[in-house]
C-alpha cells in the first residue's frame, strides 16, 4: 500500500492542471441538452482533443494517451476541480469507445474511435423501449437481414435515448432472431441518426431541457458492417458496456468531491453555525464523497493488478447516485427561499438537484442494482 | 499510488482466517460465553504462536516489526470470528504503548494481555483477563497492574467482553512514553477493523439463512424485500472498508490527517455494523430473536464495540472539526 503519488503521476497531474487552467472556458456553457449548448460543448470537446485530453485512457493511436486507470482518475480530479464543462461525449468516449476497443474489428476501430475522440461524431444510446425498461431483455425492436445479406432492416421504437435530440450517431440492441427470447438473439448495432427511416422525437425532461428522446425505426437500412461484437451477442456486448458504466467510468469520484466542497463552502457561508443537525449532515456527505473516492482507488488498484470488477460495480452505482441526491437536497435546504428560484445565483444547485434525481433511475434503476448485488455478490437465490 | 495489500499481508490474513474457521467456530465462541471467563486461552496461545499478537511490536521486543497496514487485515479476521478477550486492544493499543518496556516481551509471547480505558470509560472491559490496564492521565498514558486494583464486575451484553468498574486508580503505575492521541486512535481504528470483519460475518450468516429457509414454497432470499435489505447492508459495509484501510495507512505513516481518517473509519464502521446486525436479525425473523441462534453472539459484540473507543456520533464530530473547522 502506498497512498502517495509517484513522480510520474505528479507530473501527469501538473500537466493536466496547467492545460485546464489555460483552456477551461471562463463562463459556464449553456446546458448541453439545448441546441446551442450542445454545439458549444462539442467545440469544447474538440479543444480537449487538441490537447489530447478528450480520451486519456484510450490507446494513443486513436487519440488517447494510453493512461492507466489511476492516471485517468487523476485527470478526472483535475478536470472537475477546474470547473470544466460536463462531457457531452460521455456515451461515446466512456461507454461505447471502450466496448469498441474491446470487441470491435480493426475497421470499426479506425472508422469510429478517432471521430469519437474529436467529437466530430457524438453518440446517443438507444437501449430502453416502452416495454423494456428495467426488464431490458424484453426488447422487441427488430433487425432483419436484407435479401442480399448486406444490410440490417430495423423496425421498432427506443425511448429514453440520452443525447439523442442532438447527437450524430446512436448505438442500440435489436432482436435479430425472431424466434429468440430474453437475452438471446439480440445484436448490437451502430447507425447515424440521420439514416432515412429514423424519426427522433425529443422528450422534455424534468428540468425542461431535451436530454433524451424517443427514436422510431421504420425500415431503417444499416450496413451489416455496423454490427458490434457479432450477431446474436448483443446482450453480452451491452452488459460489458453497462458494467464499465456502473463500475468506474460513468461517475468518477472527483465530481462528487468537488460538489461536496461547494456544499461545504455554502455551509460555511450561509449555514447556521448552531445547527448541529445540518453540520452532521454536511460531514456525512463529506465522508461519503471521500469514501467513494477511496473505494474507487481500491477498485482501480485491483484492476491494475490484474483483477476484475464484476457485479460489485452495482454497489458503486447505488452509492454515488444516492449521495448525489443527498448533497443537492442539503444544498437546497441551506438555500432556503432561494431554492425555489430557477434563475439567479444559485441556479446551479437547483439544476443539479433536478439532474441528480435521474441518477437512481438511469443506467439501471437502483432497485435493479440491488437485485444484481443480491443475486451475484451475496449469492441469494434468483426470484 | 497503490491501494492494496501486498502478498505477505494477504497471505497472513488468509492463514489466520483458515485457522480461526477451523479452531474457533461459533460453537467455540458459545463455549466461552458459557464458561463465564470472557476469554479463550487456547486461541490466545495460537495467536501468540502465529505472531498475530506481536505484529505491531518492534523486533527488538520480540515482535514482528509491523505497522498498522500489516495489522489491519488481521484485526478484521479476528472480528469475523468474534474472538473474545482483549485481543485487538493487546495487539494494537498494548503493543504501541508498551514497546521498549519490560512488558513488551510478555505481549509478544501471549503472557501479558492488555486492556485500556483512555476515553474516560465508566466500565472497563477485560480487566479479569488483562494483566495491565492503560489509563489516560492528562495527556499521558499510565499502565497499572490489574491485580493491584479493586474491580467490581458489572454484567455486559457481550459475554466475550466482561466489564468492571475500577477503583484505586488515582495513583501508582508507570507512565509510558507515548502520545495519548496516537494510542486512542489505534484503539478506535482497531475497533473499526474488528467491526468490519464482524459485519461481514453477520451478513454471511444471514445469507446462509436466506438460502436455506423456505416460505411460500421458496427460499426467502429469492424475495426482493430480503434481497434489498441485505444489499443495502452490504453497501454500508463495503464503503466503510476503504475508510478503515486508509486510516491504517494514515496511522502507519503518521499522516497529518491521522485522527480525521481514524474517526471517519470508526464512524462508518460503527454504522455499517449497526445496519448489518439489524438486517441480519430481520432476515432471520423469530429464530434470530432466540438465545440458541448463533447470530446473537456476533450482534452483541457489535453492539458492545459500536460505542467503544467513541461512538459514531463522537467520531463524526471529530471529522466535522477537521473538515468544517472547530465549533
């Protein structure tokens, strides 16, 4: 055990910090769930790419830095500490990208990864369907091979597709074997959102912005070359992606450490010093954020030493999402009457509160995560 | 940056776990309870032989020369087995306070057990087992021989941790050249590590029961109400774990944040143990509420150690002072 940074890690941190200090926009960008904000975030991503900071954990040949997980965590700490914008590229760089690196063909890697790293192509995810939410294996959107076998013909409907309102491409799973059921006979397919036959209908979220959308597929033709990980393997490819999302990459600890530091500043500025209940609650949040950071460092060390992260990654997802809600609830409590305002100096806390409420729902509800933990970590019998 | 234990540390902990699974089962623990001694000389001798008791003593005192990072997994294993008597007190608090003294070799060979009451405790545990009790005297630590003191037993909830009130402690004994706060932190951290092991054990017992017990024609562990109860308890335990391990690092390296980190560990481990005990009992239903059910042996240890060395509330306040500034 050595909880100090090596000279190499310190140098990497210093390099990231210096670049971010010189380049992070002075003013916060508008939400990336608006047309204008989306493009401004794309420009920011392009700038990150120029500094070779957009996908630090990717191989250098695709625009990354071959950074190991520890360095990735260090970068994340510096990124969120610097006040840099949220990552509109999340679905691609942190979810699909690692999956393509793992299971993609050489042609797919060359075609998709560099454009993803540059954010020339921003990705939406299309997994859920109206009748396949928590029960994702009941997917019904179909993929049928064309007569000459060169194209998939897609039909059906996806919903809650995050970033789909403005994104360029999407990835999703489709039932390509009509005789199959549940986890079998599904295939992971990539396609541009402007393919003929695709209709995107944005859905206004709780915060009024359009971060997600419905996607309708009406005889959408996609080359079979856009199959990721082989026909019929869609479920395991999607689970690899989802596992990575829950495990490490979706919400790195730094953003919570930074949010809790803001909460502490708010408490010091406007909190009632005699309110011990609030003081204890703020301290609990600090311990949770710190605990999550330490837990992640333990997980990452395990990965670097050749270990694997399995279903226990579901613990992370519950932990950070509940913590995020709690931090924002406390901030609003501190803000008192200002917590009711959607404009003004504290807008970020109110926006953040609304956003935090999606955490226990997306990427598999926390109830589904509890089932996974019970079944696969605690080895309780399947229901 | 490397947040893991080395091969030797892991192997030593695994060896201790195997030994305890073989030689100190719940039936043995129940035997100690029924003996009324709060102590098991046979397992104590084994721990001395293995070098567990002397891990934190310098080699010049006949010890293994380890630090808290070398020790924390061992304490966790002792907690998993709920080993009775002043075991973590002796091997951490005792070893730290008595290094270089004439008692040190006795700690190493198992002949001197040590208990402590450094935080103004009304009831002192293990005085009829320990040869020495460590007391706080202003900012110093004083060692007194228990044989010289008047003790009056009180009945505790955990029969592996007998309690007494002490009198005749105002004078005498030997002042030790140690920092009181460092020794208190060692006790708080060791109790946190012990609670971590204890919590994992309670969840394991509950898991076994949930797989075995059938109602409505199926194992109760297949019901979501039971699954979620246990998943939430596991969540508490698994997020206390890195806090305990980090505190061991901070103690071993004398970090500026040592007291804050130890307090975070004890606060989270105490709350995790509370949740694990409560959930394990609820999973068992009525059978868990019986004297015969072994779960009680572990729950009662948890209930005794959650407040020992400062409860979650006290330690949370210590973290508050460090993070938010003194009140």
